[in-house]
C-alpha cells in the first residue's frame, strides 16, 4: 500500500513538473508575441509623432514668412525658427525638433549652372577645401561628376574612364547631386575628408544662393582669397540682431573693401531647410530628417524624408569657424 502511494506521489510530482514547464513555455511565448506586436506599434506611434514634429516646423516657417516682407525675404539666426525649441512631452516620451537653414551651407550643385561651370562657385569651393585643410582636388572632380559630358575638367578631373578602373567599377553621375552624401563617390574621397566637409555643404538646386545671414565665418571667408576666417568673424558680428537687409549692405562692409567679392550666388533669404525630429518613447528612439522648401508665397513643402539617421542632427559644426 505504501509502495503504491509512493508511486502515485511521484506521478503527481511529474505531472506538476510537466504542467509547470508547459505553462512557463506558454507564458514565455506569450511575452514574445506581445513584444513582437508591441514594438511595431510603438515604432508606428513614434513615426507619427516625428511627422508631427515635421508639421510643427512647417508651421513655424510659414508663420515666419507671414511676419516678414514678401517683397524682400529675409532670414537670420535671431528668428524663431533658428532658436532652440523645447522638448515637447507626449504620452510615454518626448519630441525634439531642430530646424537648420541649408542655405547657410555651400551648395555643391552650384558648380555647374545651365550646363556651364560657374567659375565663381568653383573658386569658393576650392577655398573651402583649403580652409578645411583638404589637399585632394575634389573641386575639379565634382565638376566632372555634375556636368553632362565626358570631357575631363583640368588635369585632376575624373570621368567614366577613371571610375571604371575602380573596384567595383562605376560611372560618373553626370547630373546634379540628390544628397550631399554622394560626395563619398568622388574619386579618391576618403572618410576623413568627407567628415570634414559634411557639416559645411548641402545639395540644393543649382541656383540656390548662400544666405549671408546664416552662413558661418568659415563659409564667408571663402568669398575671397585674402579674406581670413578672423576677418569673416567681423562680418558675422556686423549682422547684428536683424541680419543684413540686402546683399549690397553686406558688400559695403569695410572688411570686404578691395577684395572684389561679387554678389553672384549670395542672398539674405532662404528657401530650403532641414528639420530633424527625434521621438523618445520608453527605451526606444526614432529620428526623422526632413528636407523642406518654402516658396515665395510662404507655403512649405516636404521634398524628402529620411528615417535612417541617428541623433544628434544636424551635425554639430566644429568650433573652427
């Protein structure tokens, strides 16, 4: 009798153990299922919050256009869009939004306009390379990358013949850049040189001008060979709280006297902006980078979106300006 009772007890214990293992497996699988379903929902929620950050930036830029002079667009770094925005609380997290004027960067596509090399823009880009202590002849190679022909620009240019020798082989684009990151495809472009250039350049329509009210001292120094970065800092200081009202006022500054700086490719207003929206929900984070264009009527359009970036955006510029 005692033996039978012992066998029964062991059987009960085995059944309890088996049920425990099965229940644990079911709970574990349920948790994985909940997580698998929850993560996409959180990501989708974060995406919509990021789009809300983009919409906020559009509203700020539209409001700025309405407050300005329609006949003479003027954008400077003391306007609401250029000032740091606070983090906005949402259920379970926060939204951070940053707006940058891309017209405050050198426009890479300006080197070729109307199928012709823009010698003024080319000279400015060559100076930018020297200011950044980049020795490779990327200016001539960029001209060949942008123009539609297969004629090599100068002794340091590069067309299909040079790129087809690379491993793997490829061809010159022979069109305008869609994104500044395409510079990495230029012949000989190193990761170090790309990182030096990245904070200072943008890929905009060829006729998009440099905004002298938002450009850094380093970029302003590229307007003339004798103009040093220190002298350009005086030009930045002279902008004051309201910026230069027009290009003529900028060119009349004593720091530019006798340097022959031309008005071509310069402006005091901007059309293109980059908006970075970061959403933090719980332990997760999602970043949206948006390219916006504001037309002459003040309407703001979304030209491109990129969810593959990381924060912080845009890149912090080096202290050397």
